[in-house]
C-alpha cells in the first residue's frame, strides 16, 4: 500500500471518528518489520479496553466507516487497526516528540523509540503531552 493512500484513508477515518465523538489522541501507521503489513495504531481519547461494550462500540464504528466507499476504496479494513495504550513505549516517545493535530503527517523510519524499533511509520495525530517516559 502506498503511503499517500494510508495518509488519506487514515485522516478520513480520524475525521469521522472525531465527528462521532470518538476523537483519538494518537494515530500512526506502523509497518511491521517482520510481516511487512501496515497497522494503524490508535490511542482512543478514553481507554475503551476497560469495558467490553466500549471496545466493541469503538471497533464497530471503525468498521462502519471503513466499509463506506466514499471513505475507503482501498480494501483497508478493521483488521488493519490496532488499539494501543498511551503507555506504549513508542507512543510515549513520539507523543513527547511531536504534536500533530491538523490534516498533516510526519514520516519517520529506521529508528528506535524507547526501545521499540520502527522500520517505517507515519504519525497522523499526536495530541499527547508530557507523558512520563
């Protein structure tokens, strides 16, 4: 999948989640160095992993958005989404390093963040501040 498409679909998804009151605090496409598969890491505004109902609602909404042809004509589906907690070492490092809140992106690659090696990544949103490393 080309990076331009990942950025477009990622931003479209984030905007729709925002419209539905499910604004993520952090979102980043990460290329798995072993499988060469892109995953969209999302840190929801509230921890939806604490209640099964909230978790299912969040993923159901993502699935609905990604199934809309007007948003996504690439075949990216909910299996490309990975919920990540704010205390993830890479998220903490990147959250302290970058602030991205508009429809822009920061491309990073071949770097290690708090011990997490990242072959390639695209930060779409980072609105985390002062996270203890």
